[in-house]
C-alpha cells in the first residue's frame, strides 16, 4: 500500500514489515501537508518506507514519493525542511494545473536536515518505482562507446578520452626530412 494512514505502532516506533529496518529517526518533526500543520511527531526513515508518527501518523512507500529535496529558501517556506512531492495516481499528465500533493517535514533541529536528506536519498534508491519509465535502462539511448567502435574509455567526470592504442599511428610524430634546412 503506497500510503497508510495511522500505521501500526509501538509507542514512538513503527511496527516494522518483514525485512524492514529503521535507518534514521528524528523526534519533534512537524509535518505539513501543503500549508496545513498536521502536528509534531517522530519521523522514521526505514529501509522500505517513510513513517511519521504524530497524531494519527502516516507511512509512505518510497516509490510513491516522486521528488524530495532540502528547502532552505525562506521565501518558499519559513523553516528549513525536507520537501516531498507525492505521485498522484488519478491525475492526467496533460493537466497543467494539477494539484500535486506536497509534504514538508520540519525537524526541530535544522542541523539534522542534511543527514535526513542523505538517508532518505539512500533509502529511496533502494526502493525504485517499478512504474518509472525514466529509470528504464533499455538501451534506447545510443551508447557513445558503441558508436565509436569501442575506441572510448572513461577517463574521469569530465568525459571520455580517445583510446590511443586503437589508433597508434595517429599519435606518432611525423618523420622529418634531414635534408630540409630549417630557418
């Protein structure tokens, strides 16, 4: 189930699913849905889902969260927060004014926000969206190495380097004629 309202809990801890582990917990985290304060609770990032236990609480499977980011822009929101957008299953892709569900998790300790984001990113990567077409690496994009006949090899983050072994003659110095005089 992508979103579960009032997930099972044992005090401030969620009841974990099979194979699920808690990787990060942040007490005193406020949850806002759009502009509405839902309350303050404990945010848990598990290996399978995000769980917020405050008031009734909620649990959200990572693939249902389409975007997450750290927001520190005071013009966008008064407090630093972890901003999330949820997938809207019923929305038409053509709708330009679709109201995308937004969540903001505001920790009492803003210094913990970067670690919260880092763990969230790791856990999200462990749980890719099975319906995400962008993550499909079916080879639809041409591979540079294949296009150049295997003559490219990765060098570093700046790009690729020509493989000189594949074309040794291209790098040899031109032979100079000893009879030519130089000025």
